[in-house]
């Protein structure tokens, strides 16, 4: 570490070295660090800042180091603090003093900003793929059960009948919004910071556009101060991840409820449940429960980075080293959750008979009966009041609406006639034939749209 501390006469305290070291976690960025350094070396040679032979030696050394890391032969050293200095120190060992020319026209400040942007760009694309895999699982489950009618809920009380497919496609739409957020994050991340130096730019004739092209960036940063201190793209990723995990947690909650004996709407594959240590009859939805719990971790990571960044003056401050562990944890938690949900959804079996039994008392058709009276000429508020009293009477008598006699109906309104018995779960579903509604025609159209490549792949 001595060549890193050449301003000081004493070596750092070992405890202090360990405290400031980021290598235990930022070694994960080794590939991005090597890729960025290779592009930088090529640019330095192109601009005549170093010779072609020096660039070739540097690039060969970097590729060799990358192989060592991937083969588990590389020895990371905490006294070298971070991934940048570990790789640079090894490069000195491999090619000698020419390694020192690699750091010309850059700083660890713009180097780490580059590594993180490369990492986040890659992870965003993986996230989008994982989102689409889960969307496909939901669409397939919806397709298989597109004729099954279930109770829709408000306040966790039965409200109106809907198709199971319509309910599942609501989560498809949530994930679709999540995808758009990650695409927006990709656009914000797709900015090359290298060339900003420590904070003020670099005094060399660098070609930033060349480096951007080499590394797949479409834009270069416009302000060096902002470039080295910007972590908005990390915050945006973690914010999008938090929203996605919230959606997964809502889905998890419904899976947990629906798979309970009290609901019995679905059965989960055994691979995604666990037994009890003392109650042999139990089949616990642990995967769904853990996803619900892990959502809190992702929220915590978002709050941590927001808190870290909230009062930092320009430009780089060592506080920003705290940006990585939460990011890595969020990436890993989100990806594993998306992947396991995509597989778990494939094992779900919908119990259509049980669902039908749950709604056999047809009070869920109360709104349809009110609409029936509206079509007979009553204002909706008046119709609503009549059906409220009718519902209270039917529940008190222990009768379903279909079990009421026409005379009983007419006690509440003379507008009732025999055609009131034509109101059914099926007619209720069919009546909601508006864009976004739960009618079979609308749900079929939504299914076809959701399966289209233009929706799943091009946005």
C-alpha cells in the first residue's frame, strides 16, 4: 500500500485499512474494471498518449488478470483497498512499470463511476429479461384458466365477479410498468463518465466518444463535477426494484391467501412449499412469504443510498463507497425473486370448483341488480338503496338472490320482473365489455396483446 500513501510517513493502521477497504465487495466489479481499462488503453494509444506497444502490453496483462480472477487464482489484498488498485498492482507484477501509464488521464473517481454504470446497465437488461419471464408465466396461467370466474375483492370482501385471467393480467400490467421504469433507468445510466478525472476533467487530448463507443455508451457526461459524484442511476435502479418487489409482495400475499384452506383457490407445487417440523399436515408457502419479507430489504437499501447521498457536497466523498453493497444486494434479491416466481407460477393449479363454491351465494351480483333497475329507469343512487335493502333481507332470510320469489323482489320495487333471474355470474362478466374490463372478449384481447412480441420485447 506504500505507493498509495506516498504523502504520509507512516503506514496506515491495520484496523483503518480494513475499515476503508472495499475489496471484499467491489471485487464483483472486476470484469467491468478490466473492460473499462482496456477501452481506456486503446484510446490512449489512439491519441498518441502512450505507444501502441505499451497499450498491447497493458491489454494483454489485463486479459490475463481477468482469467486469473475467473479461475480463482487471483489473490485479493485488503491493503490495496479496492478492485482498481488490486488489478493495477497485479498489472505491475506482470508487465512492469509500463503498467503505471494506464492511469494516465483518469482517476479512481471516474473509474468507479464507469464500473458501476457498466454493471448497472448489464443488470438492467437481466432484470428486464427476468420480468418478461415472469410475465410469460402469468400469461400462461391466465390462458389456462381464462374461463374461470372468481370473486373480485375490495377491502378483502367479495365485491363483483371477475375472470381469473383478468385478475392475473393485472399483475402483468404492474410488471409492464416496472419494465418501463427499468428502461428509463437504462437511458439514465447510459452515460460515459470516464474522462472526468478526479473532478475537473483531464489535461490530455482524450477521445471520450471513442471510449463511449468501445464500451457501448450512447452519451458522454456533460459536466465532470456531476459525473464523478452522480449516483442517481443507482438510486433509480433501487427505486424501480423497490416498486417491483412491492408488486411481487402483493402477488405473494394473494398466493399465500389463495393457497390457504380457508380460500383453497389454488394449489402450489410442492417444490415451492415446505412442511412443518411438528405439524405433518402443513404445506407452507414459504417462497411467497420470503419474497414478501425480502421486499423490506430492498426498501432498506433504497433508503440507505438516499440517506448517504442526501447531504454530500460536490464532488466525490468516501461516503459514496457505501453505494455498492446495497446495490448488489438489491440486484441479487430482485433477480432471485423474479426467477423463482416465474417458476413457481408454472406449478400453480387453480381449483375452479372451489372458487365456484365460494361465490355460490350470489350476493356478489348486487351491483348488477342495481344496474338492472337503472336500465328500467331508476337513478343509480335510488337503485343502490333498494338493492341494499334487498341484500339485507336476503342475507337475513338465508336466501340467495335466485332463491327469492318474484313477490319478494316486488316488495322492494315494482320494476322487478321475471328477467331479473337472468342475472348471473356469466352475465355480469359479459356485461363489462369495455376496454380494460373483465368480459371474455376483453380478456381474450388482453391475453393476445400480452403474448405479442411487441409488448414483451420491444418497449
